[in-house]
């Protein structure tokens, strides 16, 4: 009230002032608006933002978007917010405006991260710029400052907004941020994406917001959502029943649909079978007390698709591709088949024994190593029944070469294969240090074993070439048939347990995606740029085991 009277008095006084003085006073009022505008996110979106509706722009409305209204009200200030979403539910607009709202009126920075340069350009030109251009509030802020305005960086008022691609490490450096916004998480290089959080290290805010359609279970946005408090939308019926439409649909789709006497399809309460208003509800966390806030957004509770059309889409999803698209893009949940995600936790558990992990072997082992910035090593001892007991898991910086060599010596490696790329010099040095025991491996179309000449080394080094997809499929088949015996996690704790958990996860990330061969025919290929390093190392171990045989000495395996 006091502020309203102040503004009124200023305006009355301004009536007798010169134009320049009036402009000055208006500036004071607008600046006061920004500082006073402790408008909540909901009010900010409704009053400051215009969006395209058909062929015109109109003020943003939460009508038909009640889940987004709830998020704006209850989670607007969440320090870390994750959204596992269906396609085209308005999340991009929500992310943009929330990012601006969090730093509005302050000398703060927002960084948007995208999977690649083209995705970044498209987002800026078709998502971000139209919101700014059609918002009188933000358009004036940008005009007043007259600062930089291009596809990579923009100044809007006091705020600096940067747009970066995570396809290279260069894209995640050289910009300090207060708010990070990660778009389409499942399409990013996950290892590069991790480094985006370093941009927040000097910030007093340190906000993170992630959004994406899911792809497969335990990966990307689904993995992030499972680490959150997992808010699911619940619609309330007049009978008092609260319904999670996604959970109900996943259990039995027909429980969610009903028809009236006229044949109209509607969403029905599973208890009383009366019409359910999906907009009348709220989010309920499945796990309380976690720092990360997670929400799931589905077309089941937005008004873009009617219940009749939703049922029609579901019934029409009668092929693998259509079904996958339906669950990911319409329902907003991950979807994979056994062909796409061939190693499950159940398969791993079915091949456990009672041994623990060790950091040395009294017998001899086979070894595989996958390398990048970190070297992942897997060691296995042969058993009396012709299997391999996984007894050692190690991780080192690629720079710590003495640790790598010490591990090879401690584990009595008879035959090992190390990945040749991306640090070929490292791989060559490992092979030169153990010329009788270590070979390097390249991926190529055809399998081959040969020697490679190295300057200063008379006999060169031993090299193996393997087809990546065929080789990994052989490893997947070997895991399924029980070639490997995995350690008993109940006997592990601390770092060993953490390594075993990571090993399991990396095996589950030996996933396949649909691609095309040279003739355009559909084929499935093992996905690249996913966290599967121990799985790749296990693949090299298998190749070492199958290509080298036994050392031919008179000692018996320990296991079996």
C-alpha cells in the first residue's frame, strides 16, 4: 500500500514536470518494479511473458497447464530441479522464463547447455529470441542495455545469458554461471555434461535445471529423476481418490479410460469410474527428504491430447518404433526392449559367487582396460570349469602410469588388452612395458591380429583389431550364458562396493540403438558416448581370454 501511494504521488508530481524529468521518474518506477517484483514465478510468467497461440502472441496462461502452475508455485526456488517429460509440454518456455526470473535485476549469469551446436542455434532462434522479442518487459531490458546480442551470448538488463554445446569440452568452459539449464539431457555427451557444473563453483546461487524426454531406464534424465524426490502428478476425484495417471496407465491402460452413453471417451477414476479432471490435482513426491526436486510431465494430464485421441494413439502403437515413440514422447517414461538393453541387473545377479574383490592375485589373470581421461581396468581369474571370476576392478587417472603398471604386476596379468584410443601413446607405452603380456586394440570392420612397428622397438607391439558391434554382442552373449562370475557385493564396502556398483551400471549401459548401415537399412548398433567403461574393459578382457588360451604352466585355478 505504501509503495502504491508513493508511485501515485510521483505520477501526480510528474504531471507538471518536463519530459526529461518524467522519463527519469519512470525509470525510477521501473527499477522499483524490478526490485519490488518479488513476483513469484507464476505471476512473473503470467504478467511478463507472451507466447504464440495459433497465429498471434498472447499473455502466458496456465489454463490447461496446471502441473506447470504447481511447479511454478511450489518448486520455483528449488536449487536443483529435474524434469522427465513428454514432448511438447511447454517445458522449454518454462525453463527459459524461470532462468530469467531467478536472476532478474541482478548482475548474474545464466548458461544454457545443448547436445550440439545446431540444437543450440535452433533453440536460440526459435525458442529464446521470440520470447524476449514478444515480452515488452524483457525486450525493453535488452534494448536499454544495448549490449552483446548474438547466438552465443546475450545481455538482457543486468543479466548475461550464454548458450553452449557440450559436444566438445570447449563448449563447457570459459563462462562462469549462476544458473545452469540443461536441455535434452539424454542427447548430451554425459561425460562432458558433468563438467558444466564446474561453471557454478564460484556462484552464491548455483542453481541447476535439467529437462529431457527419457530414452532408456537408468540413463540420462531417468537416472537423474530416480535420484530426486520423484514428484508424480496425482489427480483428485470427487469421491476422494487420488490417482497417479501415469502409474495407472502403466499398470493397465484400460483402467484409465471409460465411455459414456454417447460413446465419448474420458479419463475415469479407477475407484468410482466417474470422469476424472486431470487438471485438478497436485504433485506428490515418492521419496521425501532428497535435495534434488524431480517432476514428471505427461500428456495424460495436459489438455493438448483428448482422452479419445490418447486411447487411439495407444491402440495404434502396434509396432516397436511406434510403441517406443508413444511411451517416450506422449507418456514421458523411458522405454527399451531386451534387444536394446540386453543386460539387466537380474542377469548380473544370477551369475554371482561368494568371492570378494581383491587388489592382487596369487594365480594369474586376464585383463581388459578402457581408457580416456580415466583408465578403467577389469581383472579376471580362470576357474576350473572354464569360466572367469571377476576379482579386480580399478580406476586411475590416465596420467598415473606407474599405478597402471603396478596393478598389472600385482594382479599377475598373463594376457591383457588395452584400448588404443584416444590416448594411443599411453596404450603403446603399456604394451612396451609388458611386451609378452599386453596388446593394444583398435576397432575396425574385420577381426585381425598383427604386429605394429614402433620406432626404437625391433619386434614392434602386438595389435588386435575387432569389430565393435560384433565384439560387444559376443560379450553380452558371454555375460548371459555365464562365462563371467561376478563378486558378492554383500562382502564389499567402501571403495570396493562403489566400484562394484559402477561396474554393474556400466554393464547395463551396454545398450543398442537403432541406426542404418551403408545402404540405409535399419540395424542396431551399440551406443557410443555412454558410461559403459567397465563394460568395454570386460569386452577387452574377454578378447584377451579367448585369443590367448592358458599360460601352459602346471598350476590349478583357484575358483570352481
